[in-house]
């Protein structure tokens, strides 16, 4: 079983795709409908905290501050 530090996960997006990766969408019943919370991750391959989401899940070593929306919120 994988261990994930949940502080790297964004709370406002699909945890399934963040933990299990982009391949999670292949079997997800929410894919393609408005209830899907992973649409932005599928487009950018990053969560709203700026961490890379790969086919098999979160890559904690690949961070891009340009995608980090949590810093924008804290600056307001």
C-alpha cells in the first residue's frame, strides 16, 4: 500500500486522481460530467497546490509555483 502525505493533496479536487493518478479516470463514473472534480488536473496534470499528477499518482518532487492556487488565496 502506498503512503501519501495528504498535505500535498488539494482539498478542492478529486483525491482519487491525485492518489491513484490519471489512470484513475478510466474507471471513474464521474468522468465527463459536471460532477467531476478532476477536470483541471486532467488538463494541466497538476493539482491546485502545484504538484504534478502523473499516470500513477502524485509526484511530490515536481512542484510548480505557477499552478499553486493556495498561495494566491493566502495573499488575498
